[in-house]
C-alpha cells in the first residue's frame, strides 16, 4: 500500500470507493480493494457500512444513448399551487416515464426528468403533468446531448 493511501481519512477512502462504484457499480471487491490499496475485508466492510447508513441506496444500469437512439430525454420545471406539493409529488410518481423528481429553489418548485420514446409521447406527458391538480405552470426543455456526467466512466 502506498504512503498516500495510508494517510487517507476514512471519509476520503469512502469517497474514492463511491467514485469507483459510480464508474462501474459491478467492479469486483478484489479490484476495488486493489485500487484503494486496502484489504478485501476492509473494502467489503466499507461498502456494507455505506449501504447500511443509506449513503448507497442501490445499484443501477446506465443505458447508452447509442443503444436507444429513439429515447428522448427532457426536463420539466413545475410550479405547484400552495400546499399541494406533496399530493402533486404522489401523482407524478405514478408516471413511469419520470425517472427523477427534484425539489428546487426559485420560481419553480420541482423539476422532473423524463425519458420517452418520441416527441408525441413527451407532448402527452407535459399536458398530463399540466392538468394535475396543484400544477400551476410547467416549462420544458429537451435534452439534446449530454456533454458529460459525473456517472460517466
């Protein structure tokens, strides 16, 4: 093990472990341990601790845009009336094409990330979201290209 790794704090090692898993969540424990410069047992214990503490909620698959050229991604900003935010969130959660929902600051209250097959379906969903009780206004943007992502290898 290098001296540099010996001086890393527990938080720094956890951060490096998370960064490695972001690149490849299927990386074997042996490879993770070797890259981190710690034992397999320590690596496994760190991973278990991160999961138990809710830092890591799960593992997922990233789809290549080349693998699904028909996929259209968009962000929909949503302004919610008064105290209807929680009910609106529950309705939005029932729409399977919404892959994430974020509470945001500013003029809008929420931002929904959508993945749909085509522009027609996107239009239908934007109308559906706009008709939900509590939704005052929406603004949408189509993702043309992802220049980079922290989850990219």
